[in-house]
């Protein structure tokens, strides 16, 4: 009789300002995770300082590993593979994770898996409920804004994408214009909670296309703020944050509705992925939409929306099953568009 063995994957994430390691069983059962955030340090400088980030990853990664192994009551010997975020992100940080993963893979003789950060955000949804294909994925992050149809594991059809900026990038820029501290996106959300939609801003991509645009909205916020200052008027930051957020989220929800209406007969659920899925207003509006459309919605709990290694270990599981392994020539890549890569195991 064939007995299916449980698969334990140790995931490593260091692409930005979180050093995180996690052990996940069978792609969805979290055994233990440690996330060490550098946010307070970078907040002193108004944003992530890459040099400081990579130094802190180097200083902390061994300690993070020890901590997660202790919590899991496991040793590296007991895991089946080592997965690491190899792209995209800050090169220095990625390098720390990739080289650390290679050493573990070599010393403990475990297969190495090169996992894309965006795959991690997508597969974080497996922690809630197993993905049900075909599905519609809304990816909203610092570098991505996409509507993607997934017909199976790692099978993507991009239905719509941003023509310019990503939504997270736009939130971060608006935070800067409003002079809000790092991290930008969450602070814009906090300000919006206290404001009213009193400023008029243009509605982007008001057409039937599934593509997005955020640069016009971003410029409108910048111009409005400059004009108010030049006229000697006070910029009502809470109201501008709320006016911006309403328009940005409305666009995302409107496009998601268009995609649901177009593909309703084909898709079983809608999943949301990426850092901006931590935004409470977006979560509420998507919930309303999916209730109205009578379609299942999956959004990871908040702690899995922001960067963590749990999602990396989840995303590596289908790669493990396929035998999609990397070798020691694996290189960290600061920029790699996920959905155009023919293979997730890019190790040239
Ligand atoms: O998915 P992510 O880690 O970025 C990439 O991997 O590219 O998400 C980071 C982005 C940042 O732009 C951040 O400002 C935004 O997600 N973000 C938010 C919130 N939390 C994080 N944006 C709006 N509201 C939030 N609560
Ligand atoms: Zn991320």
C-alpha cells in the first residue's frame, strides 16, 4: 500500500524589511513561524534603507532559524526541502536569504526551492482554505496590480494589469505627499478612517477594460496638495487620504466586478493577494461585492498579508510536488515579473 508521507517545507523570506522563517506541513498547515520586522529602524529614516536592511537580515537570520526550530520542536534534518524567496525585492536582502538557504540545503542535503514572492502572497490563501481552481486572483501589492485567472497550481492567465503604477506604490507615494511616516500604506489607511471624502479626484480607467491605472490619481493628489499649499490653504490630510482611498479602492472593486461578471461560469472563487490586501476598507468592499455576486471570497488573515515566510513555504509545496528544484547556481533577482516567467524555478 502506498502511504503518502507528509511534506515539511522550511521557508525563508528576506526580500524587504522582514526576516522570516517558517515550517509548513503539506502546503497549508503552519507548524511554526518567526517574523522579525525591521520596521521601527527604517521608520527613523522615512523608508527602507537597503544597506541597513541587508545588514540586519545578516545579523538576525541565524537567530530567526533557531527560534522557529525551537517553536516547532524540530531540527532542519526533519524538513523535506528548503524554500526561499529569490525575487523580487531588495537585492541585498534577497541575497542573504538565498545564500542562507543554499548553505542549509548543502549542509543538510535537502532540495532547494526558488519561490517568487508574489507566488507566496497568492498561496497564503491556502492557510485559510485550500485553493479551488479555476479561480480569480486579485493581486494588489507594492509592485503588482493584476487580475489573474488560475486554472491550476502555477497556471496563470493575466486578465488585466496596471498600465503604470501599482496600487501599493501609489499608496506609498500619497503617504509621502501627505508627509505621513513609514510605512506609507497602513498610515494612509489610518488617516482615511478619520476623514471625509471631500476632495474631488479623477476616476481612473472608467471603461470596460480589466486593466488598471494609478499614476493619474497619484498626480492628481500631488497637484491638489501643491495647489492648496501655494494658495496658503491647509491640506486636510484626513480628508485627502479618505478621498484618495475611496477612488483607489473603487477602481479595484469595479474591475474585480467586471472580471467576475465575465468569468462567473468558469471560476469557483475569488482570492486576494499582496500587501494591500491588509487594507480594511478594501477587504470590506470586496466582501460586499462577493456577497452580492454570490461567489466565495478568500483573503488571508492580516498577519499573512504582510511579508512572512509562511506564505513562501506554502507556495513552495506545489513546486516540491512537481520536482521543481533549484541548484546552487540560484541567484537572487531584484526584479522579475512573476506572471511572465515561464517557470517559477528561474535559476540561470
Ligand atoms: O505585497 P507587498 O509586500 O509588496 C510587494 O511584495 O511588492 O506589499 C507592500 C505594499 C506597500 O506598498 C504597502 O504600503 C502596502 O502594501 N500596504 C498597504 C497596507 N498595508 C500594506 N496599503 C494600503 N493599506 C494597507 N493597510
Ligand atoms: Zn510582499
